[in-house]
């Protein structure tokens, strides 16, 4: 039962009580206003006595009905309170717990929760335990994974990101004006936004220029396009339309790469890095880009647009796409960030500047003070935030942490969280617990974060 439905039931009960009360009052007024001019005094006395008996019975019935309605209302209130409390408790219990080797499972939860100790947890890769409320009532089954103690280098470096799509991405379709002056839509109902064109008549396509070359090569003859749609390969036939300057077009808007600014979150001693905390989308349809490869580069910040209510700010910078400025290669793009390998030279340089942090898991997090790390000021700086909510069961996994910026210097520089800060690591009690992912559009001082363990799961 949601809060809205709970109050809806409450007001329905109140309305029902009011209606019943009004009906009985109207009945009494009607009976009392009944005239005695057409009756004898004797019959009037009999009627008056019967009326008093009837009135007593009706008052008793009304009191009984009111008690029933009152009890039902109390029952509904109690059900709503119990459901709300249960839902709140469920959000406080993670579905999956990572337990470091040598740690006790029952040390991972605080009152009013406790968890059954799994015998011989050490040595097992995974086990299932029961989390209990007040140590008695079963609340939820929790999967427990035993992992070695993990330490990572925390970065916070602003980076430039470049990636090539896995084929040519279709952004949308449009009209084509032919040489005869008429307009056609050759791709309509055949090619959709979000499709990836990977071949023309069995010839591989990786770049926009290749797609244009093959369409012009085959002219107005029908062609067979190899398309990947929602992860599945299909063949689509389309006939190009002759346009001006001896060009042939199928009426689609396309792109074959992406570029942007973000933040590197962490890297490990084997040079594997994670960044952003969310996936790279196509910028048009909001779908995750399928990348065939990419790189990260050093970035020179040139300005900061401060965030305002209803208008998110952003970092502005120059990205130099040269081998000398290359920091690493991107291997994958997922809903939880981009991942890849650092260049040896970059790793050697960064590990001398950055510190190793122990990874903190969901059960280690608490509402309260924390820090985010970023070098947007030109040097690596720790900024104060307040974690206001931790949702272990959030439907959007990269929004499990809610926080508010409290650091005056960061508020002065950026107004809060701005685009480009995605991936900034979050530190609490000396542990790396997550990364910044999103900003509240209507309040740039507030933002969301992803759990560190979620990014490491994807890695």
C-alpha cells in the first residue's frame, strides 16, 4: 500500500462515517417533523412511545456501526503502518552481502537486525543466510559471498572519453528529396532509432563514410542492410533514393562515435580502471551505446558552468586525441560505468599520487558525513557531503546512494554536482564506498551515487 492509497482509504472511511451520520440525523428529523394533526391524542401518545423505543434502538445501531467503522479505520491504519515499516526495513537489508575472509557475518548488521551465522563461511564462495528482525522474526534471505580484502587506488581525475560505436548507430529517420522534386521515406517502418547498421550487401560497415560509399556504389538498386536491433541480428531491405550531386540516400540520421568528459573512479594494481558509475548513452534516445572500442584521454578544463535549479551545470574542457595524451583503453560500456586498462606510463605516474583505499560494502555504509574526491580545481581535493539515504534495493542500481553537498568551496565553484563529475569517488570512514552518478535537476546541491561493489561486480 502506497502513501497515496493509504490516505485514500482513510478519507473514504471518514466520508462513509459522515454519510451514515447524516442519514440517521435526517431520519430523526423526518420522524420528529411528522404531524400529529391527523391523529387523536391517544394514538399520538402510543406513537410517541413507539418513537422513543425506535429511537433508542436506532441510537444503539448507530453506535454499533460507528464502533465498527472506527475499528475498521484503526485496522487499516495499523495495516498501513505495518506495511510501511516492513517496506522501510526491507530497504535497509541488502539482497547480497560481501563478507571479507575472516570476518563474522553477524557483525555486519546492527539493531534491530541480526543475521544467522552460516557455519564454515570461510572457504565457501557463496551461501544463503536469514536476516531477522529483533533476532526472532525472519525478514529476508540474504546471499553471502566471501571475498578477499580488496584495496583500490581512488582517482577523481577528470578525463576525456572517446568511443567508436559497434557499427553505425541510427538516431532517426527523415524525408529524402529526390532529383524529381518528390519526397520519399525509404527507411520508414523498416529502420528504427537505436538500430546499428553493420553491413551493406554483406560488406562490413564501421564508419558513416563506409555506409555512404556503399549506398552510392549500388545506386538505386535495392540493398540489404545487416542490422543489430535489441541485440539481435536481422536483414532489412531498402531502396536508396537518388538525390542531388549523384548521391543516393535512405533517409536516416546516423553517428559512429561519441565523446565527452567524465571522472575516473578507481584503478587497481593490475591497471584495470572504472569510471563514470553509469553507462554512456547515445544522447538522443537514452539507450546504452554499443561500443567496439575507445580510449580515455587527459583533459584540460577551460571552465565550469555552475548548476542552477532546473538547469544542471557542466564542466567544459579540451580533449587532445593523441597517443601522447592517451591514458588508457576502454574495454566495455555498461549500465554501471565504463571499464578498461590504463597505460603503463599513466599507472606508474598515478600510483605515486593516489592512495589505496579499502573497499567498503553496502553494510558498511551509514547515513551521515562522507567525502567526494575530484581534481576539478586543478589538484586532487576532498569535498564534504552528507549521505541522506541509502537504499539497498533501489530499482535503479546507480541511484542507491542519495547525498547533499555541504562543502562551501565546492558549492562556490560549481553550485553542487555538475555534469562531468560522474564517477567522482565517495569515501566514508576511510573506505571507498561508491561514486557520484547523477544530479537532482531541481536542486544541484543533491545527487545520487552507485555502490562501489556494484561497479566491481560489473568489472
